């Protein structure tokens, strides 16, 4: 940290319980982000074509 201009506070290492809690929360959030990205990708690949492509022979095109 000193290499980057930060001063150390002298607090030392966190207790093992705090470190384990941090690690658990970090991994949980990482897994949730990955699951959300996978779900989004899954949904994008299975969504129908754009609405304009589903119109039949200008049925609604005249009104716009």
C-alpha cells in the first residue's frame, strides 16, 4: 500500500472470523452476479424477434 501513497494505520490483520465473513459475502455476491448474467444471456437468446419483424404485411405500419 505504501507503494501507492497510502499510509498504514497499524491496525494489523483482521480477526479470522471477520475475514471469513468477508470471504463468504464476497463469494456469495460473485455467484449471484454470475447467475444473473447467465440468466440474462439465457433470456436474450430465447426472446422473440423484434416487434416490427412480427407485423404481418404492414397491418400496423400504416398507423405510424
